[in-house]
C-alpha cells in the first residue's frame, strides 16, 4: 500500500463525543494549530493543507493555521478539549499523555528507519492507535507528519559508543520515556522545554541535546559550541495530526472526503520535502562547523532491554504484543 492510499484510509468510521467545532455555517473556518515554530517543515505542510482543502472545496472549507499555540503540545490538546481549536498537530510523545498506546512510537531503537515507521502506521499498529484515540480522547487521527530520526548533538565529542556519553547531561523532551532512553544510552537525560535549551547550553547546564537535523539547525545551538552530531538515530517519532470528533462529525460526507484527500496529499508531500530539507540542513550544519559521525548503533540498542521490560509492565500485554509485531515487520 502506498503512503498516500494509507493516509486516505486513515479516516475510518468512528463514533464518540469530541471537543467543539465551527458548526456548518458556510464557509466553514477550521482552526488548525501547533505549538511548533513558524519555520518548521511541518508548518509548511499545514499551510499547504489549508491551501489544498480550500481548492478542493471551492472555498467552502477554509483553514486558519496557528503556530506557537500555547507553551507546549499539552496546552494545545487542552485547547481542543475546550473547543478553542478544531484540528492540531502534536508529537506522539505528547499525545501519549491522553492516548497511552501512542507510547509505542516513543520506544527507542524500535524503528529501523522512516520507511519502517510508515509501514507500521499503515498497518495494525496505526489502526490500533486510531481506535484508542477515538475511544479514550475523542480524537480522530487524520495523518502523520514525518519528523525524521532523532540523534545526539554535544559540545564535546565525537560520541561513538555508550561510554562516550558517561557523565553528560543531555536535554530531552518532558517525557519519562525519553529520560529513561538517554539514561540507558549512557547519559543523564534532562527534561526541559524547547525554548530553554539555547540558554542552558550557554550556561553549561547541559552538555548537549537530541533532535533531528532540521530542528538542530533551526535552534542555532551550534552557536553555543554544540558542534558534534552523533547519528544515533535512536528514535523515529512522528508528529500526529488530529481532529476533534465533535468538529469532524458536523462536517458533511462530502466535506469529510475533501478533508481526507487534502490531508493524504499534503502529508505525502511533507515526507518528500522533509528528506530534501534534512539533506540541506546537514550540509548547512557541516558548513557552519558541525562534525557528524556514525556510531556503534547496536551497542546503544543492546542497552534497552531493561527499559523495554519496564514499559511492558507499565503499558500491559497489548502494548508488548504490538511492540513485538512492529519489530518483526
């Protein structure tokens, strides 16, 4: 199955109560929000979605894209619950606070590459995530945006094996799983808001952080002396697009079809654009003095078993079965 066909098929029939929406007065204005910054490739894709949906609907459906909405993705989800927005984009890690099964996409060294992640989203793992999002959170997962694979950048280096991370304080997202991941890899995982990273590196409160190349470039943390990038590729965590069921179910069948088509087309375009942007970002980072190196990835992955077992105990048997299914895909 192609990614485009999968994304069209994402919007299966569901029922439930969601948060508020714009009603059906024409034209319908859809409030589509994210907490990430304007320059992020995902925002470009969100704006393209807005353009394409207006084209398909002949102006009947219009989209107002809001960036840097709230302090973080948690506030964005709460805004959806209160009816302040109709659609949004958050990381899988953030969604997991309301939809625990989304934690499967935060498991380190589970996905071999982005193609493996796309295959999982197109198959049983993606189906189960959509069902749980509908059931426990009143949300409809409408698609996923590629967010690359995360690696570690540090002020000292190179980092090639777990021993090289010993004693280093590495910023991670505010997620228990991310803290455990960096600790298992050999460092001290320090949870911190994105906006605080630059200053913390300047003050010596951090030795590095982890993210994809696009975000590392945009954050300009190379200016703080964070000029070693180790390709650990420890995590392939997507950004997930969602709509509240309350909003979605007020749309007509034709309006839903337009929305589905626009999302399928533009998320596929985003994946292609992301890969081009990432190659350009790496070239710009290297030109600015970033030193990139491969790592002994299996040495890092081999330290994850205790983390996996703790996650299985917390999340339950279904989670463990899904993990094993993905690993064997």
